[in-house]
């Protein structure tokens, strides 16, 4: 006679919404690629990623780490989902045609260091001018602006936001280590500048990362246009 074993409900494994190892709860690659294409086109229209400048990524899965990222050398004003690649933690292509920017290593460094869901990189006039003008100080402090409250976790215009300025380099492996070190030393920052290059920022998801770009680009434009009267230190 077969006897069925009773199962104590208290011993059942409950995942409480967590996904088993190796599975992803993140939106799928195609959806992310479509959303990134829309964001890229809007940034182009604002003059933040002219020519083939800028690159964007979003996390497809955390374990194993997979990113949807722009293929290199593209006009960001004409992006569509086919222009995005899926890349693994070693920057190897899993799907898509083309190759990622050399700066893909920086996206990976930020995704790991910040556990970011998205990383966005712009090449605006304002970030280029500001990063050159304040490189000697190692960064720019933004303080007293109401728009600072658009940054995640910031509740007052009295917040002091530090934007580190890092020296640009063609050695992306070395630069990615500098980025990781900077993020480790300054856990509260929302972005950084590469000298003569542009802005990197991130967010828990694409919506948050996009908002951070808009806030920081606004503030950088204010600082450059205001000249000596700007609230910086």
C-alpha cells in the first residue's frame, strides 16, 4: 500500500517574489532595447548626443549579468531596437549585430558598483565645457538649486552634489578601474564627468536614469551660462 507523506506547510520553500538563481525578473531584452531607442532619440533632439556620441545600457538580467547596450558608431537620432546588443559580464555579445563601444567596460563597472538598472552617457556642450573648466579641482559641487531634488534620495535644495571629473583615457580597462574606485569612495554621487568628454549617470531603472540625465544636464547648463555667479564650489 502506497502511503502519501504529509507535507508540513511550514517547511515549504517560499520565494516571496524572488527569482531563483540564473533567472531574470528584469524586462526582456527587446522591450529594453525599444525603450533605450526612444530615450536616445529624445537626447539627440536636445543636443546631448550629436553625431555618433553617447551610449546607453540597461540590465537585462543580474545573475548572470547581461546588458542591453548600443552598438558603436550609430547616429542616436535614428536609433531603433535593432541597434542594440545583448552583452555579458565579459563584454562578449550574446545577441545582436555589430559591436559595443569600448566604453562598454564603464557601463559594466557602474552596473556592478551601483547595482544600477540602467547607465546613460551623454556628450553635451555643457558637460564638455564644465569638465574642462573645473578639471583642476577634480570635480564640481552643485548646491542651492531646487532641481537637485530630482536626484534620487535628495529632499532639499540645500543638498551638495559632487560631480567628480575623471581624466579621459583610451585605456578603457584602466579607466573602468578608476570609475569603480571613484564610486567606491563616493557612494552618494549620482554621476561623474570625463574631462572633455561627457556625463555618466545611472539609476535603479531606465526612468530614474533618464531623470538623472535631465536634472544634471539642466544644472550643468545653468552653471555654464551663469558663469562666475553660479552656485558652485
